[in-house]
């Protein structure tokens, strides 16, 4: 596996994303690149599986799969495997970086499986990589060398082989950073998002590191949930909350209607593709609404408060609950709320603005601990409950947020986990609030 790039001191890795307005010829070329990357991935995975099978049968070990060795084998074989039905060799029509990205993707997937088997990866077990199929795989490819340039008119992006592509949004924010030598382009990833083609420009950018928090002495706790997406409180009481936008739930009836309509179509027909495209756009709109709401919320928190305490929620495990009445609808509600997204965004936004993020222990009983007397009792799924010791009445989310705000000073519970790293890689849209634009100011 290739070593992970570490930016110089004082810089972070950030991605600026722009939607592309492609001509029909450029759209066909991009689709061809998507297929070429998939083809190289599948070829590499087939080579890895063949080597493993050879070892099982003969016991003869071969060199461990690596990006460089497999890419060398690809270059030696590409003229034999990249052949059309008429015998025409087609690999020269596609950038070599696309094939290299496919080889690297399969190699990295194999080693992630190996590390997961060895217990070296945190989280759920990673399965053995599978072959990619058009329509099932997330179309994408990356460039890391050759010409990657933002044009001076701030509306075009030049990429290898593809040439100059028009961007839907203005690129002035990133172009200005590059012109001032405050940002350096590392790679560009082109992918399909809904029915749009997105280019994510990954850069090493110098961000101001001086503290710009408006209330540096403020310490808050943030409790996330489904009833309310987030509740914000200080040690003394609740100061705000974020309503759950329920982006998917509000459009669930429309989604069901479109899915029933698609089932009545003949697979592969024009009407089937049109309905499938409407479903894709609906999912993209739901995701955009959810992301925008959370981005605005987390940016405001990181800019305002000095210390933010969040709960170390295992969101993935919550989605595994089965067998109980209504479990499916609860899982859908949890997915719609995106409970882990607030913490993920705060992890990289807090260092940007000079605030500190603290993650409370996953098993800290924030909801069922009385913030008045400290008594812990079982409350089930009740929204309101009364303490058995001091008879104080509590709202579940308000009580949890207050207890989280007091977490940093609770030395008996355990040491907090602080997140203040400077080098984070995140992707932000070029439209929306200033954080989604990747604004350096």
C-alpha cells in the first residue's frame, strides 16, 4: 500500500467540490473513464484471486500484492486485455491515471480486508473485495499527476485527456488561494453524484491557525437524537436546539410512488430509465438538504464556543437492531437523522476555528443520569422522567446535553478523548454556507 501523504506543518488537506457542465462528447468520455477504472479494478482483483488460488493449490507463495507490482503487470498485459470485439485496442483513449486508480483501488481493498482480519481496523469487519458492476458501483476516477489546472476565467477546470471542462459554480475561492500560493493541487477526483458529475479538487491549503472563537471560555454539551437532531446546553441549562429536518421522511410518499412506477416499467426501457433518474435525483436532494442543515449548525458551533463535548455514539450499531416491532422504521429514522455526521464535521471544523472537541465515553449514561443529584436510573425510551432520589423532572435530551457539558470536569468517570488534529481531509460543496465552500477565511 502506498504511504499516506502528510501535509507540511501549518497546512491541512481539503477538497473543494464543483459540479461540471459537460458537453455530450465530454459526458461520453467521462462515462468511458468510469468504465475503464472499473475494468482495471476487476482485472486486478482477478489477478489477486488467481494468486491466492494458486497458493492454496500448490503451496507456492508469490510476492504480496502491491500497487507497483500489479501496475507493472497491468502495463504488460493491457494491450491483450483492452481489446474490443473487432480486435481494436482501446486503452490509449483513456488516461493512464484512470487505470492506475483502478489498480490502486483493488490493492487497497485487499489490504483493508487483511488488516480487518488481523484486528488492526476499528469498526465492523471488512469483507473480501468484490467485482464491480456498472449501475451498482459508485462511478469515479482520480488524477494525481499531469495537467490539473483551474483556468483564469474561474469557470473551467483542465484535466488530463478530458481537456477543459466547464464548472457549474465559480471557482474563484480556490483559484485565489492557488494564485496566492496558499494552496497546492494534489489530486482531482471525478465522480457521479445523483445525476450530476462532480469534480473534487484535493489541495494542501494553508489555513489561519489563530483562534477566532467568539466565546473562547464557553463549554457546551451536544446531545444528538431523532426527536431533535441536536440539543445544545451549558453546565447550567439548555441554550438551543436543532430541529430534525426529516429530509427523507417528508418525501417518503413521493419516493414510494416513484418506486412503484419503476416496478411497472420494463427494465432497460426509456421510461424505466427516466423513472430511475427521478429516484436518483430525489435521493440527491434529500442528502443535500440534510447536509446543508448540519453544515450550517456545526459551523456556527465551532466558531462560537471554545470547548464542545459530544457523545461517543456508536451510530452503526444502532442500525443493527432487528426483531423488535417497528425496528425497520426506527432504522430508517436513525439513518435519516445521520446521528454521526455532526461529530464527524466537528472533528475537522474545530481545529479550523480554534475550538476544542471532546468526545465523551461511549458508555457514559448521559440521558439517565440526573444532572441535579447525579443519580443514575433506568428510563427506557421515555422522553420525560422523574429522578427517584431528588424528584427532579427531566426532559431526556435536555438532561443529556447538560451532563455532556459537565463531562470534562467529571474526573471520576474517565478521561475525555480530545480531537484537535490539524490535518483533516474533508470534502465540501462549492455552493452553500462558507464552510461547504471550503472558505479559508
